[in-house]
C-alpha cells in the first residue's frame, strides 16, 4: 500500500509538471478523490482532450514507477506467469 500511495503522488506531480501546473497542490488531490475524477477535472479545467491527458497520465505513472523501483525496489519481485 505504501508503494501504491507513493506511486499515485509521484505520478500526479509528474503530470502536473508536464502540464505546467502546481505539483504539490495537484498531488494533494489524491486524498480527496480517485484518479479518474482528478483527471476528468483537469481535462475540464485545462480544456484538454481526455485522450491526450490520459496519455500524459500513463507516461507520468510509468516514469514514477521506474523511479520508485530504483529507490525502493520492486514491490512485486516474484511475478506469477
């Protein structure tokens, strides 16, 4: 759960950086609503295509996950086939 929480925060900060908005404020939104609602709100506020925003979100999540694994190790080192 710790890894998942850190991943959400870092991904939201990365997304905010990509979009040129305040990262800490945006990351704090994860305590208030699920990611889907945060992204929908962002798309509306920024008048951005939802598909484009989700592409940025996917990239931010991928990079945040790689950073966390480098720092903390993989939380799922034994994957089932």
